[in-house]
C-alpha cells in the first residue's frame, strides 16, 4: 500500500515526504535482507552445532510427536517473534529525549506544519 499524498484530520493538513518514506523503506529492506543473510550463514556454518543442539533438546520428546510438533510450530516461533518484536520496538520507538528535537522533527515535517496532538484530533464519522 502506497501512502497517500495528504490526509485531512481535525486541526491541520499532514503531507507525506516521499523522499523520507523511500529512504525509510530502503533502510528497512537492507535490514531485513541483512538479517536473513546473517541467519543463513549462521545456520550453514554452524550446522553441526545446531543438529547436535536440536537432537539434545528433542531426545526427551522422541516418544511424543504431538508435543514435538507443538514445540516446533508454536513455542519456538512465539518466543522468537517476541524477541524480534522487542528488539525492533527498541530500535524504532521514539525516545522521550528526542521528542522535541527540532532536527528530528525537520526530517519528518515541513516548516509550516503544526504538530497535531492525538487528544486534539477530531474524528469525522
């Protein structure tokens, strides 16, 4: 979904800087591709270690294929996705000390823009 060029809200007009959006998109894609490449290399180089570790972990689950399936399909992805979300959230969230930094604001807003507080926005129904 491509962002619209502008959207109307209660107090003002917000315009999107497509240059900033494109740079953010490209940076995000570089991060995703780099992480996939890193994981591929880690699995390829350490394959014997990972096989030994998986054998040790699953030796107690050998008699219960359903429990093994639950661990592989539910528990591990849930844990790994939670860790990934936590790491990404820490990188992406706006820190309190950066809230009013004019240099950061200038990257995302034009000079004639007024900041709209969520509490001040009117919702059209």
